[in-house]
C-alpha cells in the first residue's frame, strides 16, 4: 500500500506541477509489486490531522540547471495538491525536506550529498533553500541519498500518514557504493514510497534501473525532458489574487527573538519575490497555497499559533511579542489577534474563490492546448499520481489546477 510521499531530486518539484513530457517519454503507472511489498491493512485513523511527509531529492550536477528551474517554477503548484487533501475533514500536517546530491562542491566523504532542509512545516524556509541551489558536475549516488533521507529524518510515526520520496536525476540509479535495492527495501519497509523521475531518454531510464527503483517501493516511474520550458497560462484572476496576497501578508504577527521576527517577515516577502521572478503563474500558485491550511506558521505567527492553542499568548515573553502588542493589556492583545485572524480568513476565502474560478479556466485552456498540440504535461501525470497515492492512503483529494 502506498504510504509515503518523498519528493526527490531537483526536478521533482517541477515534475509534480507542469513540466512537459519529453517527446519519447513514457509514464509507468501500473507498477508491478515485488514479493516483499505485500499489502497490509492500516488501522483506522483516530487523530485530528494526519501526517504527510514529503522528501525531495534533487540532482544538482551540471546538467540539471533546467530541472532546478522547473522545480522552482512548480513548487507551489505541487504543494497545492497536498493542501487539497483531507482526512476526517481536516487538512493534513504537511512537512517537506530537501536534499541535493551529485554536486562536486559537496564533500566526497559524504557522497556529494547535503541535507538542505530537514522535515519542516516552514514552507518559506523550503522555498529559500530551493532558490539557493546551484549546480556543479559530479557523481550521483541515488542509493546513498535515499538511504541518508531514511536515516537522518524524523519521519512521522503516524500509521495512517503519507510518506514519500520523489527523486530526480539523469545518471544510472546504480551508481555509488550503497545498493539502491537495499535502500528501496528499507524505504518500503518503513512505509515510504519512492517515486523516480529520470531526466533523458526513456529507455536509458529503464536500463539505468530508475523504473526498477520505483517498482521496489510501490512508487511510480516517470521520464521527462528537464530542459522543456514551462509555459504559463495567463488567467483573468491572476492579478487580483496577487494583490490579495499582499494584503494577506499584513495579517501576520511574527513572534520570537528580535532576529527571528525580522527573519520570518523578510523571508515571507523574499519568497513572494522569488516566485514572482519566475512567472505570474508561480506567484499565483504561492498565493493560493498561502490561503490554505497547508501554509501554516504555528510557532512563528500568533494568528496560526493561537488557532491551535488559545493560551499561547500567556506563554510568550513580552519582548518576544510583535512590537505593536508589547504595550497592550492582555485582553487588547487577544482582541488584536482575533481581528487580524478575521481579516486573514476573509482574504483567504476570497483567494480560494478566485482560485476555484481560475482552475475552471485553466482546465478548459489546457484541454484546448492539448487538442492543438497532441501532448499533455508531465505535471498532469505526476499530480494524478499524487492523488492516487493519497487516495490509497485514505485521503480525500480534489483535482489539480496548473
């Protein structure tokens, strides 16, 4: 049974959203199960919010500039798929980790592997790390980076959660001293699904064992052209959504040390700018994510924190509060947070309504373009795969947008 979602490799993020399939690419969806991955029945879900752990393993060798670009462009579109998932009517708690591998700028003694971000619910931190990636030629050890992700990360113990790895790259899956078969067996034994994305010729991906790696873990195998340019479809709702996002930022009440408060605020704006620098579509995708529960800043923002713990204000030192709250009485503070929470909820509702209208428009435009070109995007296929895997893990999902 598919239980885990880890995004691996630089192209993973791009792949999930709207990367075009290479001309000779194929998408393998009906994966043959191996003997040791017999399906087991999960116990009923009893928690309030299920866990979704996603690990992204990105190949950052010289040839992967296009893949990283796709990843940056599609990050927020991919996250949207998890924001739409529900279990017991609740959006799951999403955590994402990012590793890079195959970069000779990294220590050879560590297999040219670096954990850029541990499993975190801070999506701005993830975006910051992704935009900081650079490429440098090297050896790509898929088995070792999968093994490192399994070992280093604090995976959720929730038996009904969703844990998965998406790994993307272009060299044989067999490189390195750590046997990929051993790593993949470790993954599935711990309920982690590994989805593989090979960049390049489809047959080379099969011969290089990318398909086999997915088969061993009940994952899915994809083949893409990592250098294919992502085409943004302009929608009538885009400008309004971006404007509402600017208003949304004004509802955040960052708390913590003086340095931390400044960093949280500055990084939120910086990641808005990073998305906007790519395309209007990327900026809109990020804005839509920020209007949902998947973008949560519990432990950093008072509005999100108090939504989970109404007594949180009483536990925070005065100097760690936002400056505008430090001179207020207790009841005034609560009233101020409540006011901003209401403003945020209204803005999020408006963005969600526009996002729904935008999705309808996108669906029609993408269908029209597919009829004209005879092709569909890899993102379409991967989003469908995510929905299938979430469904098999007991989540309810809705269709994707872009």
